[in-house]
């Protein structure tokens, strides 16, 4: 088995799941430009309809993704940097986490929110938080913090297939691992 870096494992998981299930699509800020290296070749393989660049409007992105998930799609949202989840807190905590319960189990929210934790590179407080402990206490959310390429790929594939929302926190210091 060939060795893969953490970022390559994430790319492979995304590519394999998008190939397997046409309901899976990517959206977020700068996903088309392959900003961190996880979407190389995606536009050619899946087209612009499944790789969506969004404006810098995290609450809107999350609301659109939640709606798409509730009608049968499986969005994977790339928030680029974990603290970008803060502007989407109301959508995440009031809609994404609770819809399954609000609708008596009739609504599924198969949604993955990916957030990179970057620190120690002069990114200032707005880019250096590790917010996953706050979300660990929110009923209705699953949290993953993979610590190896093997875990990153396996957990992300499972998260995409899950009918409940999953927040994936990926440590940037592990990217080249």
C-alpha cells in the first residue's frame, strides 16, 4: 500500500466518495482553486456543478448546505479555517444540529463541515482557534479530529456516508505527515 500524506488522504476520500455517490458535492471558499491541495483534478472529473465556490458568507453557506442535505444531497463544506465556523454558529447549532430532532426523525442532515486548525504561523487570533470543544457539547453533532492520514481518510469517508451532520477538524500541522 502506497504511503499518503494527510492532505492526500483527504483528497482521496473526497474523490472516492464523489465518484461513488453523485449526491456528494463540495462547496466553500476557494474550493475550485485547490487552495490547500485537496481538490486537484476535481473540476475535470466532476464539473463545476459539484465543485461550488461560495462568497465569504459562512452562515449562508451553512444554510444552503443544510437545505441541500435535507432534500437528499450530501454536501461537504470546506470552511478553510476553523474559526470561520463562528459566523455560522446559529445555523450550525439551531438548524444543522437540531433538524433531525425538530422534525421527529423525518429529516436527515447528511452534511460534513470541514475546518482546518492552523496555528503558530502568525495568523492572529481570528485564524488560530481550535473551536471543536465548543461543538462537542452540542447535541446532534458528531465531531472528528483525525490524527493520521489513515484516520483522516477513513473518518471522512464515514462522515460523508453518515445521515447526521459531522464536523471534521483537521490539524494543519499534520498535513505533510
